[in-house]
C-alpha cells in the first residue's frame, strides 16, 4: 500500500468523523495505518527471506549445514550456533541435500574394499542416511574377506535394526 492510498484513507476518515463523530475518526485512522503497516511489513519480509540451508562436504568427509555465502577465498557457513569460515580448497562439494553428498562419496568408493564400504556406511548412518547406510553395510558383507568381518557387519546391522545408532551432531550442524 502506498503513502498516497494511506492519505486517501485518512481523508476518508476525516469525512466519516465529520458525519459520525470523533471515535470513528480514530478507528478509521487506525485502520488506514494498520493496512499500511501490514503491507509494508509483508513487502519487507519478502525482501529478507532467509536463504535455504545448504550442505558442504569438506575434507575429512565432515558435513557442515547452514546458510552458505562465499567470497574469493572462503565459504562462510552460518548456523544457529554461529558462523564459520572454510577455505574453498577444503570444500569438496556444496549441495542442497544430503543425498547428493552421499552420491558423491559413493562415486569415490566404487569398486572399493570392504573397509571402505563400512566407512561409507558409518558416514551415512552418522549423517541421517539410514537406508543408504544399511545398503552399504550389505554391500560390504558381500565382499567381506573373512568371517570376523562378516560378524562385525552383522552386528552393525543388528544394532541398526534395534535403533542403536549414533546420529548427526546437532551442534552447529557439524558431523
């Protein structure tokens, strides 16, 4: 709502006040101002929409989640716990979802060893990708080099079935 339309409402309220008395003037003025304030606030709110949170996969396969901005040398990640600055050379991938980080990591272990698949499965579970983690444990079990490794994987799958797994750290979205 523009200032001109607020002025029109005000003028209209003066006419109403002349016809119906002073309390109507105050009510009309308040209505005119409320309409302007509501419109102004919604327009400002649209200008300052909070950007969507994004995920960064950094060296060491850590995951950071937050609002990401960048400059020439750094990515800045703002979380509900504060901000951090990550050198661009340490960022492997930026994505809008965890699934694409998993797919990126999965591409890096194609044809990998049993221990590499277990590491990926642990990473998945730790970062909230339970189904993908179970799949990776099963893939690792298929190529397990010995019975001890098979038992280890079976134990992990059993723990998952019982809900005994660690989840992604809520502190700063860091895992």
